[in-house]
């Protein structure tokens, strides 16, 4: 590599072991080239450890002051070169441990920065270190952690029946960070087999299929499940369900601040579903065991608890008490006991004899297919839909009642070809 001096104001002189030959004139362009080559040669562990120290630059500055070292010059610590310039630390790309640092003292003075580095490494959040660094800076200034991310959310309402539902939508940067956290936590979470909501390979159809041809079906809705999940419940659920991460108390609090809004789970955050499953993991296991002893079937899809079989009258009160112990309340208005002689609906699927669409839905879909074959237009729920949307509805119907849906699909295909 050529280190010929340039006639540039960026020239400066530097001593270190990376460049043999003693004192050399050194240009920033060559520094960037050398740094890129070193980073490519690093192992994953070295990269993670190097990033950890980079995130702790203020802690290193604090250590240099304790040692009464000049923070404006290069200094050698434990055979590694650490440059401290105006409060910003630059570490050698080969730095991966500095055992002489007093980490207890640093962790006491900068607990949030240590927690930040721990989260980045353990949850592999390397792409979001800049945003997390800004977040920690705000956390150190805010008197209450509950308010620190308030300005990162947009709150709006969407119609839901005769009422409306409040959605808390995070900013693009926060949403990207939460998605990365969701991927890491989902890969680690071991949900109970009774859980069907927000689980890979399961759906509302798999949830409903477990309750076909039952004498009675009981549905209990959790009242405002996300809004009722407090920050304390979230932290306890993370600590219990993700014990393998071995997060420190500070890292746990920092993670709780990232995934909550106004002290509860936000309805529009990507992390809320997996964290709700984490909070209810022990509840699912306990209730499933109680139902098994009574020869009943129990499943949960998000905030819907479904029990089927010969349901004793005392079970309803027992489930509500268990929910209250976890920290949730049952929505009495949405609680239904559906006997065999009534239409039994589980997560939008009729399950009396087999999984099926409701009668009204079948009529609408049949009329839409007929209208498309005759006029080239179709309507569902009073709105005109395209052929691709109509095929999507038929595809869903095939998962519920294949024989009936295949006849409609064949009719639609004939009409489309004509």
C-alpha cells in the first residue's frame, strides 16, 4: 500500500503498529482504505465486540479522565491504540477486549450505554445503532421513560363497526428497529401449541379446525389486550420467555422503552404481537392443562380464547380469574357460549360440522362469481373488486370448503377465458 504524502490540509502524522516503518505521513483516504480491509478480515465475534466498544465511546472518555490521560492525543492502552478526539473515541479495528478497563465503574456511571451495547449485540441490531444511540441520549435526559418515544408515534383512528379503533403507528426508523427486534424475538420464542395467532405455520383456519363438531364452543375475548399490557408486564414477559438472552436489568428496561408507548403495547408496533404471546405463554400452558383434564380443547388466537367440548358452567369464572391474575380483563360483551344447535363461529369460520364460510358470505361470493362470468364485473361488501381479488377470496374459501370452492373456481375460470 502506498502512503506517499499528499499536499493536502488533511495530512497529519501518526504512530501506530498497523503501519511499519515508524513515523509516516498519513492521509485520511488511505486510512479509510486500510480500515475497510481490516473490517472485511474480522470475524463476526470481533465485529460485534468492536461495535460494542464503539458504542461505549463516552465510557472510554470517562476512563481516560480517571487515568489523567490527554484526550486530544493518541494513547496506548493495553497494547491497543485508542484515539480520543473531542470526546469521540476511535478504536483500532482489531480491538476486541480491554481487560484493564474498570467496567464496574463505567457501568455505574453509564448504565444505559452498556445496556444499549448489550441489546445491539444480543439481538443483532447492528443496522440501527445510530437511532439507538440517539434514543439512549434522550433516555438519559428524560425524567420519565414513558414519554421518551411519544414523538415517534402518529396516532389515528380507523372505523371498526359502529365505533373506531385507535392505532399508534411508529416512525419509519422506530418501526425498522422494532421489526428487527421482532425477528430476533420470534426466532427465540417457544409458544405453547395452543397459540395460533402470529405464529409461523398457523392461522385462523388452524385455530378454527381444532373446534369442529363440538357440543358447545365458548369464546372469551380479552378486553383491549395490547392497551392493557403494561410496561411491567412486558418486561416480566420478556424476562420469563427469553431467559436464554440473559439480559441485564438495564437492557431489559431499555428494550421495554423501545417496544412500549404510554406504558403499554402500541397497537401499530411490529413487536406487540410477539410480546403479547410472550406475556400469555404461561397462561396458555396452565389453561390448556386444565382443559385437558376436563377433556376440552383450548386454543388462543391473539386476544380470542376458544374452549370447546362439554363445557362445565364453573369454567367461565375460572378463566376470568386466571386472566385477572395475569393482568387482563375479559370483554363480557364479546363472550359467547355457542351450543351445537346454533351457528358456532371461531375466528370468522363456521365450525358446526366442518370448517366453512358463513351462509351470507357464501351467497355473496357465489353472486360475485356469477356477476363476473356474465358482466365482467363483481362486487363484494358493496364494493367493486378486480378478478385477482375475487380469486383470492376463492383461494381462502378452498381452505375451508374445498369441494364447494372448486366448483366456483371452475366457473370463474370458464367465464374469464370466454
